[in-house]
């Protein structure tokens, strides 16, 4: 995943602070967490699982880029 794609996924820019990136990450996690969507159709739950993996990868990439 590129830094540009990670920024798009989290809805931030490369100039955001670490605090802003963390807040965006938490918003996305609360939106896509599979446990929160467990009562939905199986396809939605699978999509949420994939989306969470992508969100975690994006946050990990952006966090390491700022350190």
C-alpha cells in the first residue's frame, strides 16, 4: 500500500499530525469493526473484515512514516 492510498483510506492528508491521523483511524475503526456489524449479512461482515485489515495497514504505514 502506498502512502497516498493510506491517506485516502483514512481520509487524511500527508500533512496531518499524528494526533489527527489517530483520530481518523479511530473513526474508521468504529465504522468498520466486524463485531459492530456482526448482525448484518455474511457478505457485509466479510467486507468489514477486509476493510479493517486495510485500515490497520494504512494506519501502521502512516504512523511509521511520521516517526
